[in-house]
């Protein structure tokens, strides 16, 4: 039985779905930056942290599943490092980055575009109990996770 073709979610909706999916898999330091005015090749960066390579894979798989099911979109490109320290899903208007802590610290991708607006995930995605490392919490002006 074929399902009627559903409309694709907007890039902003896709970014929110990706953040929610990452949260479901216990990602930390979840942030969504609206970068369209700064870089012109994509509208949103979704950047999250995973504690190990298995969690990187689980988060990427969940985001891909949720965006296909809820957003009606498939990635144009998927790539990752051989050691599992980072992975990326490219949807054109939305690019999802999943890093292990050391790799995220090394690349500091969120600071490259620190003039980009950051979505309020509590208000827009209903994500109230997000966990942030000290560096990301400071960047976002939020409290860090209790150790």
C-alpha cells in the first residue's frame, strides 16, 4: 500500500526534528545555528555531541530515520571519520554534525559562525532538559550540566 506523498518539512522544521532525534538518543550540547545569512550554502547547522562512536552512529541513524519519516527528506550525502569520532548528514538546507567531545573541541564548528542566531530549542522543539558542557553552555549563555 503506498502512502500519499507528504509535503517536505521546511529547513527549520528539519533542523528541529534533527535536534529532537538527537535528544532521544541522549546527545549533549545540542545546538541549531541559522547560518543562511553568513555562508549561503546551507540554512541550518545542527551540531551535537555523542559520548562514543556507537552513540555517534545511533544518533546519525535516528536523525536520518526521523527526518525521513517526519520530514519527508533523505540526506544528499552522509560521511564520517573512520574512527567514528564524527559523522555528518547533508540535507542541502540542513547539515547535521555529530562529534565526540574531543573532536568537537578540536573543530569548534559552532564558534566559526558565532554571529549566527541560535534556535531556542526549549521553545521551538520542546527540549527542556538539555545537557551542556561548560564551553557550550557559556557560548549559549546557559547553565552547564552539573557534574
